[in-house]
């Protein structure tokens, strides 16, 4: 049998929609994935986790699921835990890695502990000395919720007097808010595919993309709904520098325990070409504007082949044979 024989996947659920602030994007991603799987003969079915509960999910008796959810309740370990309980193999990272990667503070703490470069940061509260934070990190700086994606709730602060308002904007979405040093330079992103460091599905970094957004503002609208942003793949960087960034991203992926696929965002500091890790997305977008398909195409991988390869890595943290069964 072919490694990608559609019959081997059984009945597949494409989980989409959900309840996060990124619901609209998830529906677009999910429908793209669904169409791609069906085009390859996979018995794939849509399932909106924002409209149906876990009992309905269990009743579908899916053999595996492709998680096309973004943000909370889909990318943060909560759904992964439910799927572990139900015994349904799923794409992407497991419970712990998903929870860590969704939390920008905890991601940065792991990376710092492993000696990986990431911009300096300070966690903010309503009682923070905002002027002192601006003085410590320098201006401009970035204020953002710790557990949101797609730049939702993010503010680029150019004056110390703006930090409090930026904090309040982010805190309306998440009680945990961080202020982060701004790195002046090129914005890059690198997808990773694979389950680990060994075997046929060993994790590998895909080609680097340089993002050139209007006025350097890669916000929600420019990410998903406008055509003004330019994606350079390959970017105008030396091969050695691209390889350095790929090695850094692969290390960042592995130390968090990620698997299946993900995409890491990196800033390349202008003055010395030093890369800094910003965050990692364990269930990236799969829309017509999304970055993983762009990078995959540069590596000779079509959208359909990409989706099938990701689906083939669906698994569980806990092997079913290791679970207790009543006698």
C-alpha cells in the first residue's frame, strides 16, 4: 500500500470554527483542508467545535482528526486533552506542547532556559510602573496578550504614555499581558513538519519566508484579507543565514516538544542579522493567504500533499494499550 493510501486514514474529522477570536479564519482553514483531503480520496467530514459538543464529536466515531482550529479551545491543549480522553488521534502537538506554545510567557521562559534568543520582556499588571517598563525595554515596544494569536490585541507602543492604554486593550482579552522589546529588522517565518528527530517523519524546517507588509504593519487584516503584503520565499538573504534561522526554529520546535507541524515567527535584527524567536504556532493558518502553504510550495509540496502529510502524523500522547481497561 502507498504511504498515503487514503483508506488507511479511515473516517477523518476536520475540526474547525471553534470559539476563539480566530473562528472566522479557522473556518476558512478548515474548509481548505477538507477540500484538499477529499480531492485525494480521503473520507473527510467537517466538524465545528463551536457548534457541537464533545458528545457529538465522540458519536462521529472518527478514526483520526485534522485540527484546523486556531487560538483558544483548539490550539492551547484543551481540545488535545479531550481527544486523548476519547482516544482519537489528532494532528499537531500534544497537550503539554500545545499549552506551552499558546502561552507566550511560558514559551519564552523555556526558550530562555535553553539559551535560545528571544526579545526581552516584562509581564504587566494594572499596578505596573508603565514608565519604568518603557525605560527598561526601550521604545518602541510591543504589548500583547499572552494567549492570543493573529496579532489580536497587539499594540506597537511608540511613547511611554501609550503603555497603559495598550495594556488595557490586551488585558480585555487575557489577564496575562506582556511588554516585549521591539526588534528592528526583517520579519521572517519558518514552518516545521515532522514528529521528532528520528524516523521517516523526522522534523524538518521548510523554506524561510520574509514578510514585507505595508508600513511594516502585519496586522490581522494584512494577514488574511488584503493582498498588499509581499511574501518573499526564498528571501533576499544569504543561504547560510537562512540555514541558521532554520536551525534555530527547528531547535525552538523540539525543545517545546512540538510535533506534526508548526510555524515559528522570527525577527532578524537589522544591525547585526541576529535572529530572535517571537512565538510558535502549533496549528497555523491554512487559508489562501497563509504562510505554511507558501513555504511548502517553495519546497515542492502542493497544498494537497501538505495536508495529507500532516494528517499522516496524527497520533496520541498516550498509547491506547497503556490505558487502564476494566477487567
